C-alpha cells in the first residue's frame, strides 16, 4: 500500500511590534523535500522579546 507524497512548506515572515518587515535576502518560505511517509505536524508560534 503506497502513501501519498507530501512535503512541509513553512511561510516565514519577520515582525517588529506587530508590523511586518520586508528584509532583503531572507527567504519567505522553507520547503522540505517530497516524502512518501507520514509526517507529524506541530505548529509553534515564536515570540522573541528583548
């Protein structure tokens, strides 16, 4: 029995005080290679404070 192919794709952005920043040279997405195995997913918001 084959599993469907899947990959993880993350949308990435940077904010400062709730304002989205456009920073040249930084990627806007990260994508994993295609895989035919089950992939567990956990979303974790990240807040960095000085």
